[in-house]
C-alpha cells in the first residue's frame, strides 16, 4: 500500500514516529512523508521514505488560514492517492482530516497532546474544540497518548468513546535506551531538563527552582538540553538562556541527536511541563533507569508511578518543584537508584514500541479492508 504520514515537522516523524515508519517499510508498504522540511529529511530518505515538502505556519490556529491549509492537503491527497494517511500534530490532524473526508482517503490522527491551544485561554480552546468536533466526527479511529486527553475529548463530545484508542505514547526501543549505571555517590547531583525551551514546558519554573536549591546545595547542577527560540508563542530566546548561564543558575547543553549520554550523566531528569501527550524525554529517562520529577498534570503523571519511579510536583510552581528536588536530594543513593530501576520496569512493561506498531498495523488493516469492501459494493 501507499501510506502517507504527515506532521508539522520532518524531525517530528524522525524522532517520535520512526518505529512505525520502519515497521511499515519492513512490511513492504511505500511510505511518503508530508511535512515542512528540516535536517531530518535526509535521515528519513535513508531509511526508505519518500519526502514531500509541505510549507505551513506551525504557530497559531486561525480557522481562515486553516481553510487554505485544508485545500492544500486536499490537493496533495488527490494527487498522491494514498491508501491511508497517518497524521500527527494539531493542524495536520484537524485540516488533514477534513481534506481526507473530501477526497475519500482513510485517515488516522494521533492526538499527541493538546498544546498551547488548551493552555492559552477560553476563546482559543472553544475554537479548537469546535474544529476538532467537526473534523473528527466521522473518523473510525483516533489515537490518544494518555487517558486524560482521551477522556477530555469524550466528555466534551469532540468524538465518541468508540472512536478513541489509547497508545503508550510513541513507544520506545528498549534496547537503544538501555539501563545505565547510576552516577557515583561522590559526584555532584545533576538535574537534567530535556525539552524545547518553551514557557509551557516549565522552563521558568525549572530555573527558579534551581535558584532556590543552589542556596542550600551550591554543588547541585542544573542542565537544559533543547532548542531555544523555536517557532512557538511561548518560546524562550537564546539571550535569556545565556543570561541564566552567566548567572550560574544552569548549564545549557544546546541540542543533540542523541540524548543518551546526557541522561546517563544525570542523577534525575526533570520536566515541569504544563501538559503533555506522553512526554518522550521522561519515557527515555525512565527506560535508562533514571528517576524523574515532573508535574501532576495529564500526560506527565501517566508515565510516573508516584513515589516509586519518580516524584510529582504542582504545575506552574517553582516552590513545589524545589520541594520535590529537595526531597530527592535527601534520599540515600540506594533509594534514588531503586527509583530509577522501578521506572525501567514500568517502561519495559507498558511502553515497548512493539505495542504502538501493532496498534497501527491493526488500524491500517481495518480501515483499508473497509475501504476495499466499499469499493467492491460500489462496483
């Protein structure tokens, strides 16, 4: 079959959807990626994908601009004639779904998180909900990455309960993210945050908590790993980050294609996000047997066994985050290590990428068989 996969960035497909892409190619399908181009294009081509560049504004959610985007999706779907479209990220999900309906193409969206549309005020949330409701009403399958997002969509009548399918995030390669020996006791503790540097990810709270902790534990280290100044309304610019570095609050590690060395060197991985789908960085950290500290919000709490594999703190609260860090620092090293090992066990049990691959194979088979049956009846 010809399977088209779309998202708002090529790196999104490469970083988060690669297990599904690789499995589909291994099954003999022809895979086309439709996304704005970036450095991941060559990597996708190397594993056998065809790439179609698709320019789009990833910021905001203007319904009028969305109509133009919908027409462009419709044109691509009509030209490419895919057997099924797999979609990720909000604009691709909403306007891709509407274009797929107009062209009769089976469409499978994955709600990877609710993002700033559900964090930026009531008006934007109402507009977004209406767009979701009209776009998803006829879809047989919609994937979600945590129970909270699924339940919100069902409660708000954005879709029916029979449409929703729950996935363990994007899944993870348990061999690639293997457990790593815990840092030695006589080394300074390292708190690592891996994320795009956005306010919605809780970066400000992380830095403010670091400021508090350093007054009592001056040897403690706080590291930020991720892109600054990205195209997002809550992005933090590089000059601000450099100011934190100059003040001695954090170390900025920039970006990397391989987060494993940074995780291996960390004592604890922290993500004080305001809301997530299924936070990849926490899943990767836990897979490598690192304790985590994160906020008690949808998505984040789903990948942590409270007080067993990690600690939870209040959202938008540097004081609560600092208290969780202080509690972690007071734990003996053997307890910190045990917390990391518990995280590894949870991820191995619930987040193996094979679970996600199997769910997509089943959904594709169901939708394409249904389309084939309809075509035979119409003939």
